[in-house]
C-alpha cells in the first residue's frame, strides 16, 4: 500500500503586528480566503508572546486548521523595537499536517533571514512581492508536493511528501 499523499494547503498567509492596528492579516493566497472575523478570533495564536517564537503552532477551529511558526526580529529601527510576523498554512480541520511542520518552519525562518540580511519584509519595494511568492508556494506545494521559489538572493525550496 502506498503512502498517503499530504493534504492540500487551502491557503497561505502572512500576518504581522502593526504598531498602531495590532495583529493584522497582511497578505494571503488566495486573496480573502481567511476572513477578518476568523483572524480576529485566532490572532493571539498567530502573533504570539515571545515564549512561542520559532515554535510550530497549530490552531484548530471548527472549519479549518492553521499551522504557523511565529517570528520576531528585534532592532531599534522598528517601531516598538521588533518586527513580529508569521506565515500560516491553512488546511481542512481534520487534515494531518505533521508533514508540513518543517515546511512552515523553513518558510518562516527563510523570511526572518531575508529580513535580517536585507530588510525584505520591512521595505515596501521588496515586501510588495509577498503576494506573488505566497501564491507560487501554494500552487507548487499543491501541484508538485514541493516548491522552489527564488526570493531575493535566497531561494526558498522545500519538499513535502
């Protein structure tokens, strides 16, 4: 009997802590997949306290499951002295998501590194590329089971199967 294929990723999002608005859902692919109402309920598990930075977080709701890895980049150049963000993968509520844990951790870590090296997430000219990157990661993971996406000087690549 063959191995069970990984579940489909229904959506991928980037969220962050905005210095005035608090936790916000900045970008997602597909657009408008995760409603503001749902995000408002789960955001405390998406943009977390420091004890959970760089840890895998799974949030289960009645209608979906979210897998993420919250990150923080501390520096005085940011308002509130830190950039807090998370990339989340959204699945059906009963999906077995263990296979995606290293994927979401690698994606989050890659963008943390890009921020440290070049300010990728905090500069408008590079940050504006995130919607296309999220869409490409989503499409490749679901169609191929892996993805390889060039982002700046870094190429984000991972295999999921």
